[in-house]
C-alpha cells in the first residue's frame, strides 16, 4: 500500500530532520514523503545490481518494490490530475546530470527516464559552474512551487578546502531537485479570524488564527486519547485531508515525535464520528500557516539506511551527490492557497462540549484520499498518499 510506504518513510526521516534543529519546540519544518519517494523510486527501478537500496523501510524484494513503484507513480499522477476545480497537486522532480560522465549516463539510461510510466525530467549540466547551477536549481524549484517566494538553495563557497566532499565539484555526477505544490479549498471555510493570539512555543509569540464551530454534517474527524487530540479537516469533496495532532499540555511535541510509529497514523486517520453523537459540536481554533522548507537530504537519507540508489561496479562509488527538496505549505481560512468561495456554517455557540485550541507546538500532515459511497453518504475510504508532514512551532 502506497500510504504505508509513505508513512514508513516519514517515520524514518522526521526524527533525523528534527535532530538538526536547535529545538523541536521552536522551529517549524515541512516536507513531502510522497514527492521524495517518487524520485527515489524512479532511480531505484534502474538499479539492477543494487540490493536493499531502500534499507529496512519496506522489507520488500526488488521486484515487489518496483511493482509498488509503478503503482505509486500512477497514484501520484491521479492525484496530480484531480479535476475538482481548485484542487491542484503538482510533484516536480528533475535530475541534473553531469555533462562529463557518458559512462554512467548512457543514451539507454536517459531513454529509461523518459518511459511513460516514469516521465522523469533531466538536464545535463556543467557542475564546475556553481553560479549557473544554483540559478538552474532555484529557477526549477521556484517555477514548480508557483509562489512569489525565492528559494535559497546555495552552495557554500567557504567549504572549498574540504575538497571532493563539497557539492558540486569536478567529480559530481548527479544532483536531484524535488518540489511539491498544492492548492485546495476547505470543504467548509473557517468562520472567523483572530489576530494576536498567544502561541506557546519557545519563546512565546503572537500569531493569527482561524476558528469555526464544528458540527456533524461537516464530517470532520476527532480522535482523543490521554496523550493527544487529533482533528481531521476535509478539503473540497473530501479528496484530501489535513490532520493536526495536538499533544496534551502534560505531553509535548518532542515526546509525540519520539513515540511516533506507523500505527500512529492508522489511529489518527481512522474515521470516527462518535464524538458527534447526540448532536455534539466543538470549537476549533488553528493557526494560519505559511512555511517553506529547503532541505539537503543526502546525509539524512544515508542515516536512515537508504543506500545510494545507483552504483558502479565499485561498491563505494556514490553517484547521487545531493538531493534538494523544497516544500511550501500554506493554509488560511479558505484552505491551502485557495481563493475560492466555499461553504460556511453558521452555528449557535451554545452547548459546546469541547474546544480544540492549537495554541502550542503540534504535528500536522496532509493526505490524499480515495472515496466510496455507502448507504448513508459519501465518506473517505482510506488515505492513499502522505503528501505533507510537518511541525508547527
């Protein structure tokens, strides 16, 4: 199952990313397991002589994983092709290949990348020109994300004395650039906005938040236990969902992330409307989010036991020199980057049993979902991709 692969990958990568932060409770990050795996999957499929490239993440034989790769890429394309007006998902990958290495990057390999099931984009470049390369990578990422923000992928000139470990250099063979773009309106827009709400991060700060009263017919999800509360907020037509996992006051985001497993996501995404029995309703207050993260992933992937995807006859030859991953994620009272009119519910603010107030560091993630129709209504069947995961601090 593709969602399980995405989740397993996220559970490996997220703790390693957070280790690089000064404080889990003070720095926000976001990345896309789906888009990273889409690129690694393409390269994996061509690595005929490399075993266990994905490490212990999937515990599958190469042939089984390639089958999953094809299925996964088809799902990515289906997701990217959603035709519900304002819902747009774009996963953009590009391989920057050395102009000076025709041994590894043969015409056969380049033709492989063009196969209909993969359709990988690549560009032959001169890695000796750092300025030109930086411009090409940043231009690709900025155009893929379709934002007005500029990216900051740079190569550190001060590290020149370190020699061949610095990327790029005369021995650089392959750099991967990867970006994801997502627009979707909420199924029901938030009813109110609040300025200058206190957010209990380190240090405390004032942020803009949005609020709404949630009733059963809005089909939100709410799951609670002794350590966290999790709300699931549907995007338009329930084709995507945002989940916010809020640690209880006596718990913390750091503890939540330490305990995270594949089973955690099964709990958080399980459909549960039991709270809304007897017409219960609750008030939800969540932050406006506008986060961009640019990551260099190679060392993190190695630490996660994700081996080099391609190799020459020499076991120590590393063909992937760096992987750049750029993600921008934004939500407001209309949705994720959406500027369309969506339904709002007017509900009397009495008899509220519960308030979900995301005023402290939390985990969030976005899934795309399959649908089915039962005797009562159309409801989400199961997540199919883990499009984003991040922390808000």
